[in-house]
């Protein structure tokens, strides 16, 4: 196992500035990075079913390699639009435990994707949100997953942000995050995971502000604006 090198995979997203910048990097370019964040821990206990959708193979691949090397009971179903759109195909173990399923035969159903599961398996899944949600719904055993994108906001209530005491008020609609609303007025607001675990988007909240009536979830220093909401209230941000 190589503990000195990071290998990353970035899918080029049309119109995506971050991925375009990564794809424009020249060999030898120096890039400032922060340490890795683990949001998808691998706990290889009992039989395992891995399901990967497209670039979702990235975190699954080392888990599959570990399982293959250690003789662990596992199955992998790797799905994508076409083989040309599926990275790392040539790095999959050559094994009856591995199945590649392209959409050319029609979109796979949850039932089909889960049919390879060994008895009593834990499910590890990474892929687009519809795939993730369908499998989480259909699977009754333990499930571990990683999202590419923030989860959809369900049953959200609108609220307001005030930018500093006496500053402008930014309304946050029921179906958007505070981050999305804030970036409309300030596109430079920093963010990374958009799922509440990296801390990049944390903004200090003005303590004791008259119209601060609470928000959830809260952190010691402030508000993770990618996920925190303040149903019907107004939060005063220190910015
Ligand atoms: S962007 Fe990662 S916690 Fe908000």
C-alpha cells in the first residue's frame, strides 16, 4: 500500500469551474491542498456489496482492492452510462465477484443492483443522488454511502440572514441552502463539501444579536451555512 501518494480523480463537469481548473493543471504544477477528510469510512465487517455509479467508483475502488487482497467476501456492481464514461475499468479485479452494468441495456433497477448481495451483506454505495436514494430505500441492511452533491432539501422553511448588525438582509427560500442564497449576493463565499462535514463554509454568528433566534445544527463558533437552517427566524452573521 502506497502511504506517500494521493491519487485523485476529478470528472470534468461542463460549466464547472473547479473541475475545469483541475483539468487545466500541467504536470509539475504545485497545488496547495488541505489534509484529506474522511466522510466514507470503510469498516470491513462481514460480507460486502459495493455499488458504484460512474465516478463514484473512486472511493469504492480501494475498498474493493482491499477486499480482493484479503480474501474478503464481497461483490461489486459498477454501473454507468457506457464503458467509455466509466473510469478505472481496467483497474477492477478480474473476478466473478465484479459485474459491470452499463445503461445501454436500460437503466438498472434497485432490485437488479442489489441482487448480487451476499447473505447478510453491508452495502457501500457511491454515485449520483437518484441511485443513492433508490438503493438506500430498497436496502434493509447496514448501508454506508458518499454523496457527490448535497442532499435535496426536504420540508425546509424559509428564513433570513442579516449580514452584520444593521447590514442587508438575505432571504433564504424553503428549497435552498443559506450558502446558495448568500452566494447570490457574494459569489466568493467559501465552501467545499456542501454536506456539513468539512467546516469550510462556517460563518461566525453575531452573539446576542436581537433578532438571532437560533439555527440548527449549530457549531461552537457559528453556522455551517451549507446545511444549517433557522426555520422562520433571522440569523445575524458576522460578515
Ligand atoms: S461546505 Fe463543508 S461544511 Fe459546509
